[in-house]
């Protein structure tokens, strides 16, 4: 096999995680749309599309390296609206957690001497996390500035992020 078994396990874990991110953002999108915050709902649906793209990057890489793998099952994703500061906090924590998991992959790649995996993950997914973390932090910053007021949050969100 072109990558180690331990690396494959981390890839499968990441594929499941990116899928769970997708479902979380789709769920948030639905909740926001049902509250009447359609544009912010669309923003989260777009983030969900991005998460699907991340899953595809991982699968495409395994395919390119001729690695056979089993798809893991995605855990159930729960989200309940408890205000915009809570929403921003969940979003930031999710993206930081994602970066941390991707770093497990690059750190193992360094230990394995697996330069191809290291470079690919650095150039694609980890590079993208800079923007993903920044965007989620902006959402939380705006929620804090709006002092958890949904109306103020939505006006500032549309001005800054759409
Ligand atoms: Fe992602
Ligand atoms: Fe993300």
C-alpha cells in the first residue's frame, strides 16, 4: 500500500469528519432559513458544499494513490439554536478541531517519511483552514459585537460576509 495503515485510518476518520461538518452546516442552514434568516442560511449551505469538497479531496487522493478503503458511517449531527454567540462558538470550535485533525495527518506523514501525503494535505486542506478559521472567527466576532442580538447580527453579517 502506498500509505501506511495508520495513515489510512486517519484519512477515513477525516473523511467522516468532513462529512459530519457538511451535515452540521446543512442543519445550521436549515434552522436559520426556518427562522427567516435566509441569506445567512444560504451562506451555511455554501460552507456545507465546501465540506463536501474537502471530503472529495481526501477520496481523490486515496484513489490517485491506488488505496482501497471502506467508507465509514457518519455520526448523527445535532444542532439546536441557542443564540448567535453559541452559533459562532460552535462554528469556530468545529473549524479549529478540523485543523487539529488535519495536523495529525501531516505530523504522521512527516514521521512516515510520506512526503507526497504531507505536501498534498498541506497545499490543499490545511492551507484552506486559514480561511475557514478566519471566516468562523468573523462570525463569532460579529455575534459578540451584536451582543447576541439576532437582528443586529444579521445586519452586520450581511454587510461583512455576504
Ligand atoms: Fe473541511
Ligand atoms: Fe471547514
